């Protein structure tokens, strides 16, 4: 380092220690796959392979000599920042991450300044020589230039190697990088970043020597074989990395949950395949494998993910033209998701379908305006909803270009599952600008975001709250009186209206009494029984049309409950029919049994009547009768 340089130690890995990611394993899987998806060359699904290998350095001292020569002094420096420097002897666990159907690190490998690059894309330059700076396009998933730092964070020596085969010129290049803190070796002060490669003065350049590259690929068992893409080798992999269990198990199931959590959508869509490999075992994680995985007992993610995977599989198959289109909010005003954006006749059918548990797909339109533009850019996103009464909490997943944004959530209704999928380039660019470096949240108050868009925060809220607002609209009762809304719950007997002296219908005692009583619910009645509500109770008598009634009739009574069988959930703490305050009046019948919530009567006259009162007026009653 020169005397005038700013003293700053790398802190990039702190961006990937959020609660939403949970662990270095999640961060590594998430960022490695994200980089590969951004580099897709369009030739087929992107394949990312994670391979674990263990090398005995005692038997292979040439590995240390060829790839780590001169590094030990820096690692062991007092200010290096490493807590536990591993020995260059004994076993070395390595993780190899390779992608295929990608373009590799293209661009001028000798570039060290972007002041006059005229906007040309140079993946090689931005990957190896920049931290927190990127020239990725607005449609890319990564936006901060920080994702690659998880490779060094996953290593106990903060180092990694990269071999790339470039799609444009098919050149094969090898480099390495180590990131420590500012430290001293002897009397010399060193900057944090060091390189493995060839050098032109102070400029590190990739190794292109065929013999060196062949040796590297042989030593670390890469699978590149001339195919375009990038292979990352992480030596001395961190012991906290739970990508693979003990090698003796030969079953890398620990990674499944990480892959599912962050990338289930592109896997089901067939645009991503993940391969997990240990010595003697290789597992391909694709759409077909996810279907079988969910049926296997003992898989941690099975119960929690099965419902969302089924909804995602259905959502992916929905053509945009078949989605329910919402009218776009007025451009230039803060967008709100209101009932008026859906045609009234369509909304009535949607409410019925949602209540019946059918899945719904919506195409929600909105406009984006940048601060430096006068025109609005129309865009859209998809929302997929379903009711699932087995859910004891809401489930919503926000997905931008295949990657799940785990800290974004809006649903407040349990028993509802939702997916918000964003693929339109205009909106993905907008949301990408609002994301934090770890891609775990959309932050409305980000300075970078607020300064770039007009009505940015309110438009972001419109997207984030869309599942909640749609459910609110779908569960709102329609305006006016719906005479049939509760027909399947409240079964009141039909009654001929009385006629006054002038021939007009008029009120009778029963009508007046019904208006002051609490409702009751008849679960099972019969053609011979007339069940009527009274204040705090009910009346049971012969139906006027019935010519005969059974001699013995049993009546069960219970307070209604939110779910389940109310008669099975009855408790004496609710009431007991043979104890106050319950009162029973009988005419033309004999009560043969009365205890807890059951009455049995013997009918002696066709004009019999049983009146039971004393129940709580703020509770609904369920009555069941049986001959």
C-alpha cells in the first residue's frame, strides 16, 4: 500500500448475514445461482453443480506449492482478520460450483478502468476488479456487485479460484483472489485484496497457459470440458457451511431446503437445474425431482413446501391471456388496488370461486415513471391466490425473475396462500433498484431508489400489498341485502304471512318475536318438526303439513363453533339442560330424559309443544333432532 491510500477493511460479507438468509449456506446457494441465471446464454436451462471433495494435502504437497505458494505469510499476519488459520497439511475440504448454459466471464481481461468503456459490458472486469460496483443490466437479478463476495466468505482463508470458458471467443482463463484485512508482513503494509495469476506490473492477469489450466481442472475434478460458463473453487470451505452432511452419509439432502426456499419457481418452470454431488453420489434437482421429494417421508421441507409447490406449478402453466386483468390505476397518481379495478360482473364470480377454494390468477397493471423521463412506462405483474383451510398462518411468496425475496410479506389472513411473480423488464428494473444488497427486501426509503422514480414508494407499496388487498376485495360482502347469503346456515321455516282486514300482509306475534331473538341454526331437522327461534332459546312443535309424528324424539343442543362438530365440542361449562338458567316448558308430551345437552320426549298429542329458553343471546345455537 502507498502512504496516502484510504485505510478500509472489507465488510461485504456483512451484507449476507441477515436473518432472512439464515446462514452462510443460504447466502452461498442464493448468490451463486443468481450470478449463473444472470449469465444465461439462452441455450437451455441453466445448470448449477455443487460438488464437495476432500483432498489430503499430506499426499498432495504439490497442491500447496502450485496454488498457495506465498500466501501463508499473509494468512498468519496478526491483522489478517482470520480467526483460525487452517494448516496446509492434512485434509482440505473444497467446494466446486460450476454453471452451464451460461456465457462465462466475457470482456477485455486487461481492462482496469471503466471511465471510457462507452457502456460496453465486461463481466470479467466487474467480477475480478470491482466490489460494490457493477454494470449489470436492469433486467439482471444482481444489481450491487457484491454477490461474488460470498465465495470468499465461505472459505476459511477467504480465498477462491475461478476458471471460465467464454462463450464468445472460447478462451479458457484462470484467476484467484484472497480478501483479508489491511495487514503487515515484515515491514511492508499490504492492501486487503491479493490475486493468483500472471502479472503485468501491479495488474493481475488471468492464466491462459494450457498446461496450468489442464492441471487445475485435473487437480480439482472440474466438469467444464470446454463448455462455456464459470467454475468457482472454494478451498478450505467453512465448517459452518451445511451444504453437504458428513461425507459418510453420501446423501446431500442438507442443501434441498436452501434450493427450494430461494429458487423453487425457476426449477418448476424448467429454467434452472441444480446438481448436488459428493464422492459416489450425484443428485439432480429439477421439476421432476421436486415432485418425488415432496412425497418422501422425513424430508424437512415436505409439509411446508408441498402446498406452495403445487400452487407454483399451476401458476407457471397459466397463460397470461387467461389471467383476470385488472384495470390500470390512473398514471401520475399514487396507485391503489381498489374494487373498481375489477369489473363488477367478473368480481361476483371471483368471490364465489375464491370462497369455494378455486385458484385465481390476476394480471395487475401499473405505470412506472423515472425522474428523468416525461412519459410513463406501463408494466404488470401476476398474483396467484388460493384458499387453504389447513394453513394456520398466511403464506405469500414474492418472486422477481425467479429469485424469492424472503422478507417481503403482506398477507394478514390465515388460510390463504399467494405468489406474486414479476417478469416484465420495466417492473423488474424498478424492484431491483429497491432491493437491498442481499436481495431479501424491497426498501421504499432507499436513497438510490427514491431519487430515481416519481411516486416510487407508493408504487412499491402497491406491488407489495397486492395479495392482501386482493383478498380483502374478494372477501368483502357485496352491497345491499343478499336474501340467500346465509341460506345454507340459517334454515328458518317458510310461513304464510297473515293478512290484515284490508287485505294487506301484516305482522303477527311470531314476526314480532323473531326480530328480538338471537338466531339459531338447524343442522338436521325433518318433515314433521317445526323449529322456531325464541329470545334465548327455541320452540319445537309439529309441522302443520305433517299428519303423524314419531312417538319418541331426541333433541341435541350445542353452541356453534368456528370449526369442527359443535355437538362433539359441547361442554357442561356452556349449559346443562336440567339446570338453571335453562328453563323447559312442555305441552302434550312427556320428557323421558334430560341431562347435559340432550332431551328425549314422548309425544302424547299432535298439538305438542316444547319450549326451551335460558341460553346466551350472543351465541348461535345448533339444534339436531332424530326420531
